[in-house]
């Protein structure tokens, strides 16, 4: 694949502790990416069912309705990149890069690999390590492939984030003193475009904990 210059558009940051799960969520509150393929909704990183693995989940294009999800697609010019810091200096030591290939309707994965130049401008690094066909909306089973020890999924999924947005606004406005129990999920019935990469921890290295953040970058 032709190398592409990628420019920074959006970022969600998080830290993941070995053996646990920490996540970050952010839905369409950045004007420059609202309703764009670069809009990040969620980042999840957690230990896999195989405890020797880590699972990386990057979700984009939030608030898709059932009526619009079937036509939703990944953008071949949008690089979805997991940035991994293994020595706690807040600089990515490794990246896992995911980019859609429209010709084959597959999500291609590069890495984990040390980036040539850490920071906001990126290029595709190394060669493809795994790829997967896009699971269509409404499929009876997800399409998952494994190559070089890396398992990958890409396609639409129900938005996993739960948040009582109306009550949150009421609390901010001073018309409510706290959240409801149970709350009302503002994202119920909406979908996201999701990329999931599972790989052995040995491919990441480091000890104790690693810092992970997700970026989307647009090819020029």
C-alpha cells in the first residue's frame, strides 16, 4: 500500500493497568470532527479471555441510527491509531495502525511497531500484520480473523457506552441534585463503527502498566 501522510485530527487519552480495564468516552463534542469519520467515541483496553492477551477497541462515528448504520462505512483516508507508551514518558513507543481498504472491503492492521516519528504527523509503518473483512450490519455472527497471533474485527456495533445525558444536563442546570437510579441510557439504540485488535502482551512489552491513547488522522 502507498504510504500516506497523515495529519492529526482527534484524540482521546487513557491509561490501562495490567489485568484491569479502564476506558474513555467522548461523543461528538469537538466541532471539527462532528459527523465525520474521524470522530472518536470510545477507547477500551482490557485483558483478554486469554490472560496473556490485551484487547484494544477503538470506536468511531457515534450516534448512528439503525436506519443509517447499514450504509455507514469506514473511510480509506482515515487512519485509526492506538498509541502505546510502555515507559510512562507520555510518548508512544509503539503504534497499532488500522486503515480501511475499500477495494477489498477489509480493515488492514499494521504493527505493533515503533513509529518512525512520534507525534501528530504519521505514516503507515512497516507492513500489514493482519486484516479482516468488514462485518456487515445485521450479520448473524462477527467476522474475526487471526494472523501472526493478532485477531481482528471491524464493523458496526451497538454503542457500549452508558450515560444519562438528560440527567447530566439537569444536574448542571441545577434542576436536579444527582443522577437517577437506574439512569436512562442516552445512547440506547445507536451504533458505532468499531475496530477490535487482540494480541499477546509479549508484543507490547513493558512492565506493570502501559498508557494507551487513540487518535484518528486524515490522509492528505
